[in-house]
C-alpha cells in the first residue's frame, strides 16, 4: 500500500474511532446565567380531575390534564405516578416508583386533598398544625411545587426512583445518556462523582436529571437544606434494572440516577419536563441548553439540525430530508472530494516510479526522501492533498454524527417501507450492508494497485460492523453519501468536471 493510501486510511479510521467515542466523552460547556427563574404562564390550562379508589397502598389517584402534559398524582406521599409528555408519547416516571414523594422520618405521608382553580392541594395535620403540599399548574411543561409547614420539621421530597427509560426498543442507548447536572456558578455533570450516593450541600440554581431525549429540571426558587443524589443501579432495591448493550462496542453508561431533597422548613421549586432540544431549552434563558451543547462542535450541530428541519418543513419526511442534506453536503464539498480523488489517482500512477526509488535507496532514508520529493515536484503531485479534504470535513462529520444519533427530531420518525423509526437501527440490516457494498464498489473504482485488494475488502466489512447497530438515520446518510460518491467518481473519471 502506498504512503498516500496509508494516510487516507489512517485519517478515515481516526474519524470513525472518534465518532464511536465522542458521545461518551462530551461534557457540557460552562456559562453563567441569571439567578432569576422566569415563570411563563400558559394561555389556557384545562384541568380535569378523576378520583379513583386504588386497590393497593398507593392510595387515591388524581389525574390532571393539561395542554402538553398529563399527570397522575397519588394521595399517598402526594407524589406523581405518571408524568406524560403528550407530543412525544413518553412517560418518565418508573412503574410502581412515584416521584416527588413527601416523607417525614422516613415515613411516606398519606394526604387528603382538594382541587383549586389552578392547583392541586395536599394537606395533613401534624402535631395539630397543617402541613400542605401544593402543585400550581402555571407552566406549559411543568408546575410549581410549594411545601409549607408553620414550624421546623425534618422532611424530604423524594425523586429517588429516578427517571425511567422511555426507549424500550433501544434501552441501552437511552441509558448511556442518563446523567445528573447541577447549576450553581457553573454547570457540572456530577454523574461520575456518584458511586452509591453523593450529598450535595452547596446552593444550586437548578438541577437536572437527563435521559437521551428528555430532561427533568428542578429550579431551586427558595433555599433548601441539601440534596442527596443516588446511582440507582448500585442500590439493592433497584437491582432488577434491565441492562442491555448497544451495538458492537457502545455500552457506555448503564446507570440511572435519583435524588432526595432535604428541608427543615417551607420551600418552593419549579419543575419542568422538557425535550432535549436546543431551541426549546434555550427559550427559558436559564442555561438549560448547556446540557446538550457541551461539545466544541455544538454550533455546527445547530446549523445542521436547522437545515434538516428546513428540508423537513418542505418534504415532511426526515428520511428524505437526510437524503437532500447528503446531496447538499456532497455539492458543497465537491471541489475537495475531486481534489482527493484526483490526487489518489495520480499517486497510484506514480507507484511504479516510487517502487524503483524505494528499491534503489532502501538503505539511505535521506536520499529516499529527497528523490521522492523530487518526483512529486516533477509530476506536480502533492502527497498530502488526498488527506486534506478529510481533515477539513472532520468537524462536520463529528457534528453530523451527533445530530443523527441523538436529535429528538428523529425519535419515532418514519422513512419508508421497513424503516419506521430513524432513531433505531435498520431491523433487517439492509442499509449498513448496502452501504458496505457501495463502499466496496467505490474502492474498486478508485484503486489500481492489486496489492491493496485485501484492504479494499476489509474496509467495507469493518464499516458494516461499525454501523450495524447505529440509528438508521445515520445509516441512511452514509448509504446516500456512498451512492453520490460513486456518481462523483464516474463524472471525474469521464473528466466532466476536470
């Protein structure tokens, strides 16, 4: 294999390796935001309640219907049994493990309740004093919670059961995005600091529990005592969590996280359940978008998703939007691709002369290098020009990988025929295999030296293995890109664009 081919292969493999590990190592950037929490009142909030007698210790249930959320509350603990985002058909509360439970001395409080015009009020008399827990439905995507007691009493608000995986068909990929964030002076991902539990006593502006596609945010409107975070897979009561592995080598994080909020007095928090979508997180002006915009490629990612959404607004199908984007990407970078292909062909034509020089000066490295440089100069060939296009496109490849792998726009988004969800792998592996076949055809078209036949066959096989369990949206992009690359090679060989 000639040196130029080795450099191109090395660069390409490095890109693939970085693509595999990038989402595992990306951390959020740190930016300061204001301390004030802005509450946006919905234009109209329709509240409907349904009281049903439960057949277990969970107590009565109260269903609250809003424009964007459906919530089911329990009188036992005043907790939330279901927190359902209508638009995304997703419930983030684990089965039989309610969130926002109130405990005193480790005992779950069984409340009475009534419904006000815009709130749900739980109450209990403790030592002849009224303990109240009020949910105010003043947010499109959440609520404000106020817990009040006229005296000092040790109590906690428990979210210890954490968020559940909403992606049952790809649970392990969902799990590896589970993280815990705390925002005080800066945004910190504290997931790696939690072994079994972690006591956090610093004041925080907000904290967030994240899954792949959804973020539960708790805004600390008034000062609390402290919080304790838990890694649930390390706790015996959560030892039945099912863990599966994603793809060929991408297990990553398989933990979920929960927390308890401890207080001695009354407190108020604002709670939001939001999709992991930059545009929706950024509109609150509280720095929530930092959770998903931690990489240095984030600005490029936002441009890419903007373009894809623009195409989607026209064709109404994200699969076709990806195909159009592939065509646009290929057109923009055609001059660089042409340069790489032409340089590769020139280097292959020089192989006989290079072989003669290598044999003649095999014992004199300095003379060998001098004669090779002279040969390149005579034939006006730049040995590094074949790698340059890959290096220039590298940031876009990384950003595109992130977008197609994690953007909520592709969740449950159908394409055609057997591709019913672009966020999941191709169930029949047609796209990755076809992509590998096209890559083999492309390699055969551009490679002259028969000594490279082994690598010509191995590279497509490696790519099939790497992409086998990637989201079908990403597979579709590379499949389309390879088709366009073959057409590009044919046009260049016929000197259509020489």
